[in-house]
């Protein structure tokens, strides 16, 4: 899971740039890359926060 979290920013950056270019041209490519980078950075943070919360709940029940 950690390896996927490391790759999300890169994959979302590239995917956003490609989709932005297809849909909106050169300017869309720039905005798509920025949006992909932001979403790709937030996705692992949200997953880490969710897993940490689940782990805390699991240890609190003992």
C-alpha cells in the first residue's frame, strides 16, 4: 500500500495532464497536471489518516 501511495502523485499528475490536454488543449493540460498533483498528494494523506484511525479504534477495544 505504501508503494501505491508514493506513486499516486506521479500517476495523477501525468493522468491529469493527458486528460486536460485531450479535453481543453494546452491550457487544460497545465490545469489538469496541477489538479492531478494536488489530488495525488491528498489521496495518500487521506488513506494514512483513515488507516491510523482504524488502527487506533482496533487497539482501543482491548
